[in-house]
C-alpha cells in the first residue's frame, strides 16, 4: 500500500472493567492474554475516522445483571408462556390426530398360518437319468442342477423313487436303502445339505413297488408293506427329508386309514413335514374318500385332465373341488406324475400355467413342464420319461438342430435367452405367486362372463388385487365381466394394469378398460388393480 493511500491508524485502548461490568466476551479476551488475573491491553488499529467515534459508539454487550433484568421483564415472561402453551397445544393436537387416524384406519386382516409348501410351486423329478439328460442319472449329478431349480422359484422337489426295489418282490424291496445305480447315502446327504442352503426342500417318493405296474404289490402283502413304510418314514425323517410322496394310492387297500397314520408320523416329527398322495383317478368322490379326514395332505390327481378345454368346464371343476373340500388347502396339477403336454395341446400350455399359478393352492409340475417338454419330442425315448432338453448337446444326433426333429428354442438354453418363451413366463409367474399376498393366500371369487371364458379375482385385505381372464376357445371374445358377487372391497375398477398376456402384441403395464376388453383365441390375461378403502 502506498503512502498516499495508507490509512493512518491509531491505537485504541480497552480499559479494564470491573468484573461485574465486563462485556460478555471478557473470558475470551482473558484467554487470549494467557489467563492473567487482570485483563491486559488489547490493541487494535482502526482508521482515523473511526477513532473519534470509537469512545461513544463502541458496544461492550450486556452484563449478567442487565440480561437477567431484561429476561424478567413482564413482556418477555408473557411471550415465553405463550410459546410454551402453543407448543403443548400443537403437540396434543398432533397426538389426537394420530389417534384418530389409527382408530379409523381399517383393521389389518390376520395372516393365515402357512407352511413352506403353501408359498410356491413343487417340482417332480421322477426319473433321474431322464432329467439329467445323460447316460446315467445320479444324486451327485442332480446336485449340479439345484441352481436351475432356484431360477424356477420352486419351494421343493419330489425325488424318485430311488430306493432299492426288486420288481414284485416284497423281500427284495428296501425302502431305507438307496439303489446303488443312483448313488450312495453320502451322495444323498450331500444333496440334502446343498438343497437346504438354497432353501429348496426335498420330498422323497416312497412308492414301494415302483418298478412294477402294481405299485403296492398284492393285497395280501399290504400289512407287510405298511410296516416297511412306517419304518422308512422314521428313518428318512431322521435323515432330514422334508416330506414324502406315495403314488397310485387308489390301489392301496384302506388307503385313507394308512395315509392318516403316515401323516401322524410326519406331523408328530415336525409340522413342517409334508405328505403327498397321488392317484390316477379323476373322480371327485374317490378323491375325497382318499383324503378322508387327513389334514395338510396334498393330493395330486387327474381331476383337471378331463376339462374338455372349455372355460365353463374348468370353472365348474375348480369351484366344485373348492366347495367339496371346504376350501382346505389343495394342490393343482393335471396328473400325479405325467407332463402337461400329455394332457394339454401346445397352444394352451401358457393358459394352463397361468391357471395353475393363480388358483388358491399349491401348483405341482413335472420336470419339463416349464419348457413344454413332450414325451415324443425325442424319438426312441419312453413316453413316461422323456429326456430333459437342456441344450443342443442333450439331443440325440438325429434330433439336433438341422435334423428337422427338434429346434434349439425347445431347450432350456434357447428359452432362457428369449424373454417371451414358455420358460420365461413360468419363471415370472412363479415369482409373482411367491411374493404377492393376494396370489399367495388371497380370497378367490369367480366372475360371470361370456361362454368360453373363465375369470376370477384374487384379493387379500389391503393388498393389490388380481384379475385373471382365460379364453380357452378358438374364437376371440369381448369380455363382459359381471362382478355382482364380489365384496365391496374387491369391486372391479374401470381400468386395470396389464401384467401378462399369454399372446404377443399387448404392452405390459398398459392400462386396459375392463368394459371394452377383448380377448384373442386361447389368450389369458393377468391384470392388477389397487385396493381402495
């Protein structure tokens, strides 16, 4: 700074004040001087034009006495009391508002008690060799496919039978010993542990005489066979198995009594153990007699196999079964062991997947149902055990791409790369079934509609609602939904969001007007709409 522009500065002394009249920053000043008993001189330089007015304009703050005097004045006392009263009035008002909201809010419906098999689909692997697609199927090889089962979001798989069975020989049948062609007990234990880590349950098929046409031997052997079954149940429960399956129970004398006894064994060990009974019967009365008074037994049958592929017939069968079983938890499949393609034409596979995943109960599938595997897809293979088509290497040379017999898009690999494939639809539906409460355990209400259609609503408490509309016919239909029987909490809105169409061309997420809804031939729709209080 030059001498011409330099501001002439002078020293200004801050004289020591008496302690009670010191400014509020006196402590800081004292600290800055090393903590001496007396305040030292603090010298600062100010401009000349500020020096003259410094003595009269300087502000040293209020002393303690002055602050107390101001704070105790009537005006400040009244102000503090007013602010305090306003605070408590506001706080009590918010509390009262929260109480009113809680009291007037709809009560949440109590969740039903659910076991693990209520929460997703089950997957049957009846033939290890056919499922693995190699020359030899083994328990060790099955372990390597657990990651694939995880992608399907299934809650468990039914394995086997894999026990030692000499055809039609009771003495040569040991339900507690694994057939060496499948592996060892160590292989089985390793499979159990690996499945447990992936939260996949293992259900063991103990159908005794599975290598014969007569699964339960001759009637006079029933007592001996039943004794073997009881011992096997205890043995495998201790080993860590999560459940059991018995097929062809209609051929077992006094089947309902034996099923009740075996159910008691599993339930007494743990309520988280499952018993599945399978029958080829499609007769409702016979199915009900097999179930008897047992609780939590799942029964797979051919009940839906004779639907005639019409909406009216499917609606009748479903509602009849739910009413006859008093809305007990049930399972849905088209047979006790066969593939969907053995009963359903290819153009209806997506429709049936949507149906089974959205009905109230546990959907049960056989391996290959997720890709539309056909029993005759691979020439030379037995109808009951078609080879699983993992990729092109799973196909015999004569059936590989280029041969004209089987295409790559029929394989797991090919369909995994296609977001519109049957496998992709299966995975998506399985995931929705697992996470949406309305599909998991929601109420079920059928709707009246035009002939050829089957439609229903799934809803639970204050969760989102789902509308399913299925056209089993060969012709397109305008949809006229009559929701007269629906409760007010599940009444249909004017529009609903499209989640899935089994036919290409519709935009997922689109808002569709329900009064102007049209379905293509063989099309199924899954729509979602919100809960409205």
